[in-house]
């Protein structure tokens, strides 16, 4: 399931992809690379500048490492300021962000 998230402070529109089962980070990275490349092929004006980062950012996690540290989309101040929230197809925020995530299905 792909869920857009409005991030006003960064002027970006991240897409979160939720998998029904765990998959290797390398597979998720290949999917992300394909989606970006395919989109740029359809809309060449986008370019790599529109993609500042992808997660996971590495194929494997080093022993004893923490993996990818991702800023929480529903972090307190950003959320209460209306700067970071999950949105529906009409770009309207879900009223209850946590309930939406709990019910997110593929």
C-alpha cells in the first residue's frame, strides 16, 4: 500500500509503501529505484533533484547498528502544526492519523 504524506515544512510529498510481509532491504531499494526511474521516464522534468532520499538507505544493516533513522511522520510539533500528516486522494488529512495507520491494508 502506498500512502502519501504531506510535509509542508520540507515542501515535499513522500510516499510510504507498506508491505504485508517483511522483505529484504535490497528488494525495497530496487522497488524504490524502479519507481523513481519509471516516473522520470514518464515525466522527464522531475529529475533526480526531486528525490532527496530513500529508505532503506542501505541494503544490509551493520552488526550492532540501528539501521535507518527516519524522522517520525507524526512527531508532536510537526503534527500539531499541520506540517506532517498522511493525506487521502483529495489531499485532505485523515482526521485520526493513528487510526488510519492501524487500519492501513494492502
